[in-house]
C-alpha cells in the first residue's frame, strides 16, 4: 500500500503552478483541436462526420470508465497526466499528418479519459480539506478560461490556416507535457501488482447500482447527463445553424457562440452559489426548465447579436441547473460509495448521454432533416425530458 498523502503543499507552490499550467494548456488544446477537426471534415465536404467526431471522443470515457481510476491510483498521478498528454499529442500529430480525423480524435479521447481522474486525484494528495476547495476552484477557473480561449483561437486559426492551427495545438500539448515534468512525483495511492478487469467491472456496476438506487444521486445523474448530452449536441449544431440562419460560413462565429455559452455558465454558476443550496436544490430545476424553450428560440433568430445574447442565456440557465446537481452528487457520493467512484459513475452516465444525444443528431442530419426542424425537435424533447424529471422529483420528494 502506497503512502496516501504527501506533505501539505502551498496553493502557490511551483508544484501547484505546474499542475495548473498543464491543465490550462491541455484543456486549451482539447477545445481548439475539436474546432480544427470540424473544419477539416467540413473542408472535405463531409459535414455528416461532425457528430461522429464527438462520438469517437466520448466512447473511451464509456468503455474505460471502470478501469481508469485504478490506473490513476496505481501510479504517480503526475506521471499518469504526463502519459495522457503524450497520447493527446500523438493524436494531434497524427491528425496533422493526414490521418483519419475520427481515429486521431478518438486517440485524443483516450488520453482525456486517462487524464481526468489523475488531475482531480492529485489535488486530494497535495492539499488538506480546507485548501482543497480553493485548489479545486483554481483548477476549474483555469479550465473555464482555457475553454473560452481554446474555442475562440481554434475558430480563428482554422479560418486562417490549418497549418498554423495545428502548430498552435501541438505547441499547447507539448508545453502541457513539459509542465507535467515539473508536477510533484507523489507516491501512488494504491500500489497493485495485478489488474483484474472483470473484478473492476463488477465493482463499477455495484457502484452504478448504488448511485441509481439513491433518490438524490439518481436525480443528479439524470439531470447532469441530460445537461451534458444537450450541451455537446448544441456545440455541434451551431456549425450547421450559423450558416443557415446567420448566413456566415466561417468557423470562428460558431466557436465564438460556444464561448458565449461558457460565459453564461459562469454567470449561472454564480447565481446558483448565491440562490441554491443542498437544502433547496430543487430550485435548480428552474434553470433546466428554461433550457428547452431557449434552444427552441434559436429557430427564430437571424441576428448575430441576438444569437450571442441567447447563447449567454442558455449557458446561464445551464449553469444554474448543473452546478447544484454536481454538488449534490459529490456530497451523496462521498457519504455512500466514495467521491472517486462517484466521479467514475458520473463520467460514465454523462458520456452515455452525450453518445445518445449526438447519435440522434447525427441520424437526423444523415436523414436530411432541416436545421430548423432539428432545433425544434431538440428544444421540445429537452423541455419534455426536464419537465418529466421535475415532475418525478416533486412527486417523490
């Protein structure tokens, strides 16, 4: 058994700065490479492949969910992050070299799957309970800034030069890998000599069953899964909606609108922190109930400024909805199966939802449905899903 915790680390130590730098650069590249990959398949006149890009990225999160936690615990987490970033870098290099964008983006997805539990787990090793909250806040803040810059820079570079876009993405992954070399080499949490996939799968299924049996954690899992499934679909849908509704054929405009959604999520999260607590968590349903009608309103918008305002409103509603549900899930998971296992179950459920939502969107596109019809069906379906969740929640309160 490895040492469970390293000596307490300062929030402003070189080690923490290395963790933040690696996360920022890796997240920036993750979001930029999606825009670049979309630009490639659009330039090749294969817009139907856009939904499949996201499917190839999220599939590893589903298939590897029972196993990546043990990988993160069995080795020094800084070195796990290093290996994961090298996989992402390999995917970006292969895409730049002309490999199939789906396969290359899938390799980046495998790297992201391995990276996720390590980046959160290392903070728990570096900090005590009081500083851990602030450390998580610093991590999330750097990630939000990276997402905003990644989608905006990715859109701008993809419109000007794919060569420069790949150069930027590869440089970001390379610098993230370099930053990982300066992350403290902490001991493994659980040193294991054997790897039993069937045992791990059984343990994961037990955790999933326990989370679904609990009323609060089931509510949180369903709510956050619907949010991330719809959010991922909206990101892809914008690349078809912008040319049709706004008559703008570049990659930067939909990327900028994705950034507007992220800004709205920050605003919604701030409102949730002030207005919603675990005791009155049902208030979060208001944000969820607004999502469907706001997305439905996209069908009637033909002005860029109005579209940006609507994107911020969609993001704000989503932030108000998902942030309290995340907190509820973490609390219930911590008191039942453990926060690490709860995170694995949450990732599994949310990525299943993303795969299903994006799959239905891809089917509608391949069937030749108009973007207006797709938005209408999407908005109505989302409204009914969250309304059903709200009714069920109130009924069993």
